[in-house]
C-alpha cells in the first residue's frame, strides 16, 4: 500500500554545507516501512522542479511516527529542500520500492558517501532481529561522516576516509573487514564502489545486494524511465528495485 500524505518538518540538521538530515513527523501511525525503501518528495516553491525527487528512508522512529532523510544538495530540488524550516509541511509518496531481503546471521553493510543513507535503518532492523552486523562506511574525510553514534549503537562500525582523518586511510575496498566471511553483503553508494564490492562478493560466493539510484520520474512503475538491464530482461528500478542482487544485473 502506498500513501500520498503531508509530513511536518521537526528538524533540519546541517551536516556539511551540502549535506543535511530532515526529520519528519507523520500525523498518523506510520505503516510498515522496509529498510531500503524510498519516498518521492514534492518540492514546493521552485517552478523548475516539476517532478518529485526520490530520496531513501534514512531512519524510522516508529514510537514517534517520524522518519528521517539524509540529503545531498546537487541541484534545484535538493537545494530547495535544504531551506525547509521546522513546522513546514512536505508532501511524500511512500513507502516505495522493494527494500532489502535479509539473508543469514552475519552480515556486512557497506556504504559510500551520502549513498549510505538507507543503511542506518537497515542496521536498526538487523539489530531488532538479533542479526550481527558490521558496517563499513567510506567517505572523503571526517567532516563528511554522519550518524556515527547511531551506527555505533546498532552495529560494529568500521571507517575508511580518503585523507585518513578517521578510520583507515583509503577507499572502502581496501578495508581489512572485507577479508572476513559474511553470509550476505548490502551495499549503497557510488556505482564504481558498488561494482567493486559486488566483484569481491562474487569471487567469494557471497550474495551481495546493491541499491540503485537511477533517475526516476513517477517512482511507482508507470513512466518506464528507470529501467535496468537484468538477467531476466528489463526491470523497473522503482518497483522491482531499487535493491537488486548484484548477480542479477547485467552491468555488474
Ligand atoms: C531510489 C533513490 C534513492 C535516492 N536516495 C537519495 C538519498 O537518500 N539522498 C540523496 O541525497 N539523494 C538520493 N537520491 C538521488 C536524488 O534523488 C537526486 O540527487 C535528486 O533527485 C536531485 O534533484 P535536484 O533537483 O537537486 O537535482 P537535478 O537538478 O535534478 O540534478 C542535479 C544533478 O544531480 C543528478 N541527478 C538527478 N537525479 C539523480 C538521481 N536519481 N540519481 C543520481 N543523480 C541524479 C543530475 O544528473 C544532475 O547532475 C536517490 C535517488 C533514487 C533513485
Ligand atoms: S520511475 Fe516511473 S517507472 Fe520507474
């Protein structure tokens, strides 16, 4: 079931000049939301932003009926969203997409930059299900690191920064946690990083799920602008995905 409803902004937290977290209050009881699902946001006040913008659900607080979104400013739509103030309303279509399928009892989450957005809620769901998780986050420097305390409370956190300001120096692909054995891997972030992690997972026969951020218009299966080439032919990223087993994707 999909909903098209208003949420109220309860907090707009600036992480860096181009990264912010919106905490949003739902005025009814939140429906079930799977980790890895996303929302389509109507951006008001910007005539050039006609289509809704797809954003992953970063976290869910069921007790308070709140969700949070981690957003990077890349253009007009996200810039407009960054100006939202406490008390303002925002219209969302939600929850969209398939969400993660959880396999096994020892899992690794790998995230790069703001693409890691869906992993916080995934780590929360894994902990609620008594599944042991390690999370590896890669970013440019310590200033780009977000939700560190929350990750630490839910999972074993490992960090790689390009300048070595936190965790190991280098890319996530060079982190020693990748030498350990896992039942499954969940990866979100830049495509080259997801391809590198999927390759490594394939070599070790570990199922690897990736979250695709294809361009989307409708977000619920009618415009066909988000198709991706899979082993079973073209699939819509917004409905069959955005989470895919990497071995199903032609490009991976
Ligand atoms: C399922 C899904 C989940 C996403 N989750 C998040 C999230 O949690 N946080 C977040 O910050 N962003 C996320 N994105 C990307 C986000 O939707 C785009 O950055 C946003 O729509 C850009 O809107 P804009 O008006 O600011 O920029 P535009 O003016 O539309 O574009 C500015 C630049 O961003 C690029 N861009 C536009 N749309 C996308 C897209 N879908 N993917 C990649 N690049 C794009 C354009 O090519 C252009 O270079 C997600 C995308 C998808 C499909
Ligand atoms: S975004 Fe319209 S079909 Fe996927």
